[in-house]
């Protein structure tokens, strides 16, 4: 197992910090009156990549790379640029670096920074690739015998979502209105959702564009990095709309991502295999190496003005399909994939009750209310609830973390059409 690398940024040399020198995740931040710009997290600081480039210490290409406040240009450069950039950042920030004096002038404390979307989302796709989640949800809706749809063990099922409602952590939104239909009424009504939920996921970001089918190995190499992702879901809207074409408005309100993209290379020491399969995959989706990652994940819920409770703990290695297999499947009918495409893993649940990555599963469809540390109970999310996803791969003496992905559910608008 790799060891923690030592940086001259003292706060990076701790066993608990999410951002040691081994990590170097990519974000976009602003500080005081400055324009937003690309930065890399190191300890409790951010290295301002634009300023570092202007000061002549960070120039991985002949062209300026950091004049836009998005990581898309870097992503488009592909694996050799990612690796060159990472090597250079390691040189700048390592203990004893000759660039320390210049780099020190490019640091901003994370506590003083505002985080923005780290990349422009080209398109957003969400999968349903966690076996425990699919089994739990299937059991609730169709019974234990028919829990997994017949195609499930053969391919990662997904739907095309909205890139326009992917927001960076800290962006709050109102509880959605939608068509709800209860079984005891003949007609639906347009009302605020009553069964509003989160989904704990990881998002894979496509770095390299492609045209036509990709092998799993090619797909793996085209992935730039990963973020935490919360696929906010209105279960009552979903229940009425989802047949036969899948979720639509239930998932359209918001998708939150962590502000930091952890590059694939930083996660490689934690690579692991997908679980054992009882049905062999077709050749174009077969595993060709360890492409999942051992990343501990947790979900915390804080009612408005109250302390937070940890409501779920699980691990990304529980997924049945890797992001590489999802991307290979996504491209298999010929669809071009673009720089900035975001692929949600699907809800990451584990085998036990405390490993469930959504309220739908934690409260078993609302039938078993969850008790919080404050003594309150929850079946679904209430107005003012703040939900935090957190995750990190655990090394021997360090973590490779994502930081937090946070969002608060604000009350539904009184009249959603009033302003039009
Ligand atoms: Mn989802």
C-alpha cells in the first residue's frame, strides 16, 4: 500500500485530512473579489493554478491551460497531460521543493474560498448499478422473486438525465412540485413532493471524447476522475411517471456534486475487482482489471438548526458494474461521448440496513421511520434538512478524500407558476 507523501504545506501531512499530497483533487474557487479560477486542494489550502501558471511554475503545455475557470480544457488533453500535470504538481508541493517560495504566494485557505462548478457538464447519465439497491427497491415494488429486472445481470441500466440541473455542493433548492397520484384517487394532483429523497452515488467524469463503441479498457482510460454525487429524487413523482420510459421529473430538480474531482490516478492504489458474478457478462462488458475503488462513504442528515446524525455508511466497492463498464455500455450503440459527460454510478447500498444509500431503502418505503440522534424520526426528507455525503479511500497513513457534498431542501414555492 502506498505511503503518504510529505508536503511543505504542513496541514497536508496528517492521517485524517482528505487532501494529502497523494490526492491533489481539482476544483474551481473564488477568493474575495477575484474571478473564479482552477485550483488544486492541498491540506487545508488551495493552490491557485492560474496564478501558478502566470508565475511560471505550472506550465504543462505551451498554451495557457488555466485561463478558463473550468477543468474541461485539462480533461480534453487526455491521460498523458493529466499525468504530466500531476507529476508537476507533486514536484511543486513536495517537501523541499525549489518552487516553494513562489508557490506559497499562490495558496488560498479553503476556509476563505467559495467553490464553484469544477467543470462544464456536457451531458448527465444516471445508472442503476448497485445490486443491493436494485434488489431492495425491486423487492419493495415487485416482490423478492422479481426484484432484479431480467436484463439487470447482463448490462448496467441507465437513463439520460439533465446536465442543466447538476449543481455544485452548497447549492440549495426548493422542494419540487409534480404530478402525484395516490392509489385511492382516480386522478393525479399537482402538489409539492411528499416523498423527497437523496441517493448516495459516485459520479465518473469522461475526460476524453470518443466516437463509436469503446472497450472497457478504453473507457477506463478515458475517465478523468470522480466526484461524490447526490441524485435527489422525488419518489412520489417517480412512482406515477416512471412506466414505461423511466424517471423524468422525479430526477430533474437537482443533482449535487462535490466541488473536488479526485483524479483517477489518485484512486488507482485503491482499485479493486467487481463482485463475483453468477451470470457471465458478454465480451464487450467483461472485466479486464480492477476498476472499482475501495472508497468508504457516509451520509449525514441535520434537521434545520440541529446537529447531524450519520444515517448510512457504505463503500463504492459494493457496485456491480464499474464506471468503465458503464461508459463502455453507454458507447456501445455508437453514441459519441464528450469531454465533461457525467455518469452517476447508481445508488451505493451495502448488504446491511445501515449500508442503505437512500431514504427509500432506510425507511423501507416509509414504513420503518429512521430515528436520528436528536430523537426525531424521518421517513423521507423534510424542509430544512441538510444532507451531507462524505467519502474517502483509506490508506495506511492517509486518506484520499472527496470532501463533502452538501445540500439543503428548502420549502416548496407557494405557487410555482406565480412568476410566469
Ligand atoms: Mn440515481
